[in-house]
């Protein structure tokens, strides 16, 4: 718990510093900001996931299904917005991948919970 709190504070500080740098440059480097935030998110995600004990994987899978459901709603909204052809293509692919993630998460959770049921 302490590791994730410290890591979140550090990421928050880095994101604020990057946002300030982009604001000072007149917004000239939004792609670099987005790539930096993405790289930090990947690093933080890997660090947190590797520290989780196996007994917590099923409850966390259920929580990630809820987050993926929110991602799916955002992907549908992005697809429906009239922001050009590329935005529509990326939005559609986001819908497909988020749907696969939600369905796969429920299948895995269901299989894991079935392991704990008593046989009649």
C-alpha cells in the first residue's frame, strides 16, 4: 500500500511538471507529454501488478472489468463524435479491444470462481 501511494504521488508530480512545461512552451509538445504519461503508466502498472499476491488476482480482475466497462463507454463516445475519419477508425478499434477485454475478463473470472465451487 505504501509503495502504490508513493508511486502515485511521484507520478502526480511528474505529470504536473510536464503539464507546466507544455504550458510554458505554448503547447508545442503535446505528443511528447502524452508519450511520457503513457510510458509512466506502463511502468507503474507493471510495478504494481508484479507486487500483487496471487490470492488477490480474482477480485482485482473483477475491478478491472469495471474499469474496462468505463473504457468501453469512452470508446463508444469517441467513435460517435464527428472528429474525422482517423478518429472514427481509432474509436472503432478501441471499442473492439475494450469489448474483448471485458468479455475475456468475465470469462477468466467465471472460470476462476468455478474452481472454488463444490461439486455435487
